[in-house]
C-alpha cells in the first residue's frame, strides 16, 4: 500500500503531467525508442525529429 502523502505516477489527477515531465508517457517513450539507434548512426536524426514533432514531445 502507498502512504497517503505519496501519489503513484498512474494517479488520475496529475498523473499524465508527471509522466510527461519524467519522460515516461507513451509519446515520450515512442520518441526515445529511435534515439539510441540514431546516436549510433543506425537511423537518421531526422527520424527522431519527425517522431518528436508528430507526438508533440520537446527535448
């Protein structure tokens, strides 16, 4: 059980903002997935930029 003063990130009130802030929401994870291959040169940085633009993720 979680103490009352702590709120898990899945909490309906404010949870989505917290997930976005920490970069663990679905959109941020979708953009982060090709970032490591881009750093290794396996996909272009343009792929990551387009994903960020499409899903509204700023980094």
